[in-house]
C-alpha cells in the first residue's frame, strides 16, 4: 500500500508559496510509487465535529481538523479504503495540467504511455465510471483517449460523447466570434510566440510559448480586462488561468456537466481532479459530495491538493 500524506490546503498567498506547500512528490522510487502530497482545504478555525454519515467517503469528506495549516496529519489510507470498499465509483479527471503536464503548444500535450496505462486500468474496472472532462476539443480527445473505455466531455462541458457519438449539451451560437476575434487578434500579433485557437464553442489566447512570459502575462491581463465588458454583455464565459485567456459560449461548464452525471447514478465514491479556474466550477458543485483534488498551487474550493500531474498519477495508480 502506497503511503499518502494529508496536509491542509494553504489559504493565503504566503502559505501557497511556502516550502511545505511547494514541496511534493518528485518522482517515483526505484521500487514503486513515491509518497503523495495531498492537502485538505479546511480553515484552521474549523472545529472538529462528528456528523452522522453512512459511508467511508462521507466520513472522510465531512471530517474537519483543528490542526494548524501545513501541519501533517495521518496518511490518506481512509481515501483508499473508501475507494476499495465502494461498489460504484465515479471519477472526473481534467486533462491538461491534471493527468498530463502542460506542453509549450496545445497539440504537443499527448498522453504518455504511463498515463494511458493508469487511466486504462481505472477505466477497465467494472466498478468505475471514468470521465475525462476537459477544455480540449472533440477531435483531440478522440485521437488521444478514444480507444479507452472512458466517458469524454469536451470544451468544458459543451460536448459529451455518449454511446460513441458526440452530442452538444447546449445550443451553440457562434455569431459572437467575429467581434471577439477582432479584439483578440491584435494581441496575438503584438506578442511573439502566442497563438489564437478556435474551438466550436470558443476562442483561446495561448501564451505559454511566448518569447517573454512576463510581458505576455501583462498583455493577457490587459486582454482580459478589454474583453470582459463585451463578454458580459453577450452572456459569454471568460476565464484567465494556466496561461490562456478563453472566451466561450454560455450555458455549459464543468460543474453542470459533472452534476448531471453524478445525478444519473447512485455512486458511493466520487473523485474529481483539476488544475485551473474552469475546474473550480466542478469543485464548487461537488465538494460536499466528492473528493475534490486541486493539482498545483493556487486558491481553490477543492478538498485536497497534490503538487503535480505526476503526483496525481501516483495516487490514481495506488487506487488502481
């Protein structure tokens, strides 16, 4: 059994940047998976209480700790116990920055063989329903993960693949794109290394590969501020995280997609993991019903935290 460490999720920038928070799993030990740094998001002011619950999942999620932030608690054996005791499990996994590391360009973030192996093991377990819930478009998810028995959700909940067929979850109106493109395109032209990606439901300004990330981040902030009034007026979604500024159709998000799928079955173990602002919709919907894991640093509504995609894969391998 892999030992898992439970730590509180930091609630301030100083705590987020502390060595205790930034330290995480740094690779695999020669004889197996290394320890996993997972943190709860409980405030130090929360009081311990013992609600009446019916499952290991509920007992773990509802348990509060009065220990100080960053103080190490017992290992996460209760989470693995809940997983192995469960008879019907639901796992929501984001893609970029969650089960695969970020790549300089979006089309370079193909899953490694080890990632496919772990997801394959989980998805082939008859007790599991594994859902890859991503901002990626349909084609990329199909190309990279379509051979696995997983449920795919693309473009932040705008499309779902059911019984082998992609279906939109909302009516998609693209009439807004040209106006938004005219705002975004000049920012691409004046920022070397950036690119503008078009999806069916959105437009995305990527600056991870910018020649100067510092300069690009400032330009991205400027772009976000310039877009926001128009986006709000038209009822669109806008987000700025993970070195992208994305504008997309309203009416769909990861939280709603996850809630709909959760309601479709009587699951006794629910896990969701993600790294970015768009995953917070999912965490906010499910945090009282699921183990929500934030990958990386930053403010989050998630119950737990791991340091990196590699650390999350260690945890998933321990489950499988």
